[in-house]
C-alpha cells in the first residue's frame, strides 16, 4: 500500500491525533470498539481518556483524511455514538474542511469540528500536506446571480464615506451566498363584507439565517436550483425550526390580545415577518435551507469597518435585514469566508490571522525593485503593495484577495 493512499493518510492522521492527546495527559486508544447502551457496537477512531481520583473524562475523535469536506451525516453519527457510549465530548478532525450543513449540525448537537485551520493549529501544518480544501465544491439550492460585478463595484464606490478615522476604502469584495430559510406559508383570511368566505393564500418567504429577519417574499414558488456556492458561502447561525416557530408564535400572540394598542403592536410584528393581517390562521407547510447571492464588500478606514451589500438578483443596495445581520455578526462572517471562500495554502505568505491583518495601500499597483509598474498575478489580477498590521512590513498581495492569496516579497528600489 502506497504511503499516500487514503487508508495510509487516515492511519497517519489517527496517529497524530492520538499523539496530540497523549501529550496533553490523555490515555489514548485507536480503533477501539465499545458496546453502547442500546447494545449496538461502535468503533471510535481515537478514544482519549483522562482520569483522576474524582472523575473520568472521555473524548471520542473521528479522523477524516478525506479529499472532500465532510457532510452533516458524519456529525449526526458521532453525536449518536457519543450519546450511546455515554462519552463526554465528540470531536471530528477533517483535513478537507466541513460543509455548511455539517457546521450547522455540529452547533446544534454539541460536536466540535476541527477544520483545516483548527487542524493546523492543534496538529501542525504537516498534517495538511498534500490536501486541498478546494478539491470538492459546495453546492446547494440557490437563486442564480443576475447582476454583473461591474454594477456592484459602482454601487460600492458610491457607498464610500468619510469617518473620523479617515475616508473609507474597499478592503475586498466578492460574490457571497447568504444562508436563508425559505418558508412556505398557508394563510387563511376572510373576505367579503356581508357574505364572508374563507380564502387560503400561499406565500414563500425567505428569512436570513443569521438573525431570522425577512429578506424577500414571493407569491409563487421561487425558482431555486442546485448551484455551485463557491467562492464563498456563510453557514447559518439560526436553526430552521426556530424560524418557523417564531412565525407561529407571533401570530398566536396577535390573536391573544384585545386592546387596540396591543393589536397594533403585534400586527406590526407579524407584518415584519411577511405575514398579512388580519388573518384567521397560519400553517407552516415547508421550510428548507436555501442561499441568496449578494455582492459583499468590506469598507475600511483607519478605525472603522463595515459590510455593504448589493443583491445579485434584483440589484438593490438597500436590503436592511441582510446588511444589519452581516454587520452584527461581522467577526463570524469574516471567519466563515476565511474558512470556506478563501483558497488556503501553507506557503501563501498571508498573515495567519487573515483579513484583519491587511492594510491595503492607496495606490493599486504592484511595486518591486525591478519593476515599479503594475505586476500581473497568476489569477489574472494585479499584485499591489500591502502591509502587515502586526509589524507594518510591506509585501505584494493580489488585489483579488480573498479570492486569491498569491503574494511576493517586496523589495524597495535600491535594496540589496
């Protein structure tokens, strides 16, 4: 068996994981089989146990040296094994990263995920040698983007303003897929002044999956299709069931109040959820995770940064729900895009802390000792002068960051 075969890579990853936990005081066993409370046998790649006079702490680690990101089924399986064996913690190590469904399932089920960055941090970069997080592409139900990038670029430039910390500039921009829950609703209403008749209206609403605010509403089924979600998608923070529950609870609260002020207040809440009032009843017929395309730009000044968006379907720059959610969770969004939308490479030359370490220079041209003019990047972009925020040292980085992480050393004219 060759050393670089999938089985060999899996064994090597298990050995490194076991070594890591042993270095931290755990007793480790590889490929251990235990019988669960239900009577079913379960095999665990690495079982790490730490004991003292009072307690025993057991961790199950699943090691996935696959060439593709893991799906949510891997997470749900480990969650079941953890519960059936009565273990204290479950960890999945995936050298190719995790898809958004796996991340959502892990957050809901209490499973810790080690993607590429976490694996590099805990186990060292050698574990990731020869692997690529881009070997498989993420797909999902989405609306296709119709707005050209040039239109978004013009809108972003118009959004630039001056702040106390100086005038804003565009740190980077990219097409990003925003997670939403499409909820199909059946709303029952009464019509007619004298002879009332019951009418059932169906609505299709999309709620962004970071704060659960309404983004768009359709009177007919929206044309979602299976699309490639690269270069970047953001995993949902909210749970699908919570969105549907918030709609039904808002309607129940409206129907339980009687004073004029309370009716007006709760009616406004229901309308903000995309539900018409007055209404008789509401039924959530279906909900599912979908993605809407937005052009996203990070505007930066010396002491300020914010996201601005352009809806890539309709071209609107003012989608308050999406902009508010992205800026409220700006750290989460940036880390998600660093993990999923940015091609990673151990020799990239970019600071390990990612985007926040970069301060683009004003002139968007590459500079070197031998060629002071613009320099072409292999991706088709341009190499521009940047500085590391940690030590302010200059280097040349692609102006298509975060889509491209190519860099070159910067040598000032006249330097040796």
